[in-house]
C-alpha cells in the first residue's frame, strides 16, 4: 500500500492510542538511541525488509560500547534459527563481556 495512504491511518491510530492510554506516544527510536547509556548489541539482517536499514542508523547514533552483527543470510528475527550456535556465541559473549557486574564500559 502507498505510504501516503497509510500516513492518515497511522496518525489516527497514534492519536487513538494516546487518548485511550491517557499518555503521549513514546519518542521515536532515532531520538532515543543517543540517550542509551548501556552497552548496545544490534543484529542486522540486511535481507529483513526496509526497516532493517535502521539497524545501521541506530548503531551510528548510539554511544560506546556497541557492536553490530550483520547476518546477510537471515531475514528479520530469523537469525537465531538461521545460525543458532553463532547466535548464541555472539549474544552470550556480548552479555558476558559487558553486562556482568563490574565489566568495563569504556570504548575499546
């Protein structure tokens, strides 16, 4: 469907959610990414559709420490089933290095 046709529907949906939730919609991710103060690990599936291009944008916008892993053979959310052993090694390796208590958080 054409983006121009979807824009009014998206606006209406956002307004309705805001009214019923009684709060403003959250900020857009590109606005929030620079404010993240914790280590960031992004998994990028270049074959995952149009939104996958945002992974590289989020990577550029976030602070160190950060990592990005490109999985060109996987589609969106299929990395864990596409390469399960490598997925586990990379994700747990990142957690072990950066998210354990007392781990360094400076840029490497």
